[in-house]
C-alpha cells in the first residue's frame, strides 16, 4: 500500500506576490555593492598581481625567465659587448646587452614563474590591469611598455621590527666586526 502524501497548506491568493515585494523592499534599503567600473576605479588590495613589469637595469639577459616559462611567451634578444678593463693591466670582458624583451600576454597564464626564477629581481608584479587591446597581436608588449608598468609596482612591505634578523645580515655583520677588530689590532701594533 502506498503512503499518503503529506497535507499541503492552503494557498492564500497573492501570497507569492507579497513575498516577492517583501524581498524587493528589503534589498532596496540596503547599500548596493555594484561599482560603476569605468567611472569609479576599484580599490585593489596591496601587492595585487596584474601584469609583469620589467626593471631593465637589473636584467643581465641570463634567459632564465624565458627558459622556465611554461607558455614560452617571453621573447629576449641580445648581443655581446666588450667592456674595457676595470684596472690597468686587466683584461677585457664581454657582457650581454638587452636588445628586445617582450611578453605576449595573449599566451601568458600569469603563473609568476618568471618572476620567481629571476635571480636579479628584474621582473615584478604590477597592479596594472587595464591593458585590453582590440587586436590580439597588440598584446605582445615590448620593454618600453613593461618599463612603464614597473613604476606602478608598490614598495615592498616594511620589515617587522620584532622579527629576528636574517642569517645573511647577521653573518655579514660578524664578518665586518672581525675585519674591524683585525684592522684595529694592526693599527695598535704599528
């Protein structure tokens, strides 16, 4: 034998309309959360990841960023230049000079691997996010545009004064103190 269905409440005519109007009145009194984007710029959290900025002075053309990029969206061209000796009797050295540094943002997946592997801190996250183009070929940005975005990168947060000192700084301080003590000792002997 089948179980009987539970009794349904009798419907009052217009109750659905009354509930809908109640919801409408409740939401009308609350503050809206919609922002009018082009007219009102959003408040971005600090250290927002937007696009990649290039600090060209730090780039040594080591090619690590291009090699580690999973999308192969970084294009680097360079040439070698001979540098005269620093001291008389020294030898000439060669160094790489950056000719082209471009990132194709239509391929980039914003993983940040290029920024992490850069040993010379030449790449940074910029909070800039308005770089849309009408043609996909225009999403390859050259070093002059990447350099412009570098100036929008916020300064790193201040160190916590209560944090313990990094090992590298402590080791450098000890070495400097030893050298200063040795110099004083040699002056005292003279």
